[in-house]
């Protein structure tokens, strides 16, 4: 992480979806568990290394602008948490706290074909500089609420993933 990178910010939105290919539902607060990720989200139990996805609003805005749709809703990305004002870790092993919840970064959220289904060019716009966000596993569960502080506790050196 660059020495000028911010390590604290706040949670500005929370979303989940009950089943695959369902629309995201924004919520004001939620419960996160080690066993299941965000309560009510279908991924947490099924994918233990991708229980929670986190997206930085600054990165999302850049990607949406580069794809030609600057006002595109962040929920198109299908992430669980939207954060602001913090430089997210860009390597596996990074650790962040969001409210009571402790998360370990397992990977970059690699943009999939569905991003281009939503907006042509979005997949390519999300790829650089980890704009698509991070996937995490839950180390400690708890409650999350809009406005909760977000703090990066560990930020290993960045790892770059090449698209196929």
C-alpha cells in the first residue's frame, strides 16, 4: 500500500441477494457470521473464501465512468459492502475491520462476463488496479450498519492478476 494511502474510511452501503442471479437488495444493517457470511446472502455458506465482497466507491466510480455510464448503480457489481475513503488491501492476506466484523482478503474480485451483460465494457473497466473490489472470508462475525468505520489492519504488497 502506498504510504499516502488511507487506511480508514466508512461503510456507505450494504447489499445481499438471496439466490444466484437475483437482484441485489440494499439493507441498512446486517449480521455477518463466520459460518455463513452476510445473513440472507446466498454466497457465504457455499463459497467460504468468497463469503463477503467489498467494493470501494472511488474505484467503482472510475470504472463506471470509463465504461461510459458514470451513474451506474453500484449494485450492478453484486458486492456486499460499499466503502468510502479507504484504500483496500490488494493482496491475499490483507485484513480489514468493518464495524464489529473482521475480514481476511482471499483474492481480487475478478470481473466476470456478467459485468459486460450489464454494460458493455464494464468487465474491462473493472479489472485494472483491483477496481472490482476484494473477496473475503469472515474471521470474526458481528453486526454491520451503514456508517460503520472501515479500517485496514494488514495490507500486504499488491498482487496482479491477468485476465484470460
